[in-house]
C-alpha cells in the first residue's frame, strides 16, 4: 500500500546504477555491445509487461475482476467492483 513512498528515493538508486554502469563501460569498452543488448532485452520485457497490464486496465470492471482473480480477501476490489456495477445499473 505504501509503494508510492518509494518513487523519490528510488531515483537516487537508478542514478547510482546508471552512473556505475557508465563507469564500468569506461573500464571495459568491449562490454558496451553486451550491455546495449541487455538494455534492449530489458526494455522489450518492460514493453511486454506494459502490454499485458494495459489489457487489465480497459475499464473498471475488468480491472477489479482481475484484482479479485489474482488476490485473496481483497475487500477493496470487491467494494469497488460492486460500486462500479451499481453505478451501471
């Protein structure tokens, strides 16, 4: 529930990783192609994951039904699904 509090501190961690990789590649320039390919694979994985997540966010009903399918005792998802269905009649 408190993931939103990790966004700002994680910026520093990402900067640390990126600058560390850049320094590493200055020492070992022949690794640059491998790291570029690894970055491309990671980006492709993120794109696939995003596409899958977007299929769940079509509308509120699909979103809350998916949340109910993948979690247990999720009263928030049940409540939000019920309110959405009630609003639709």
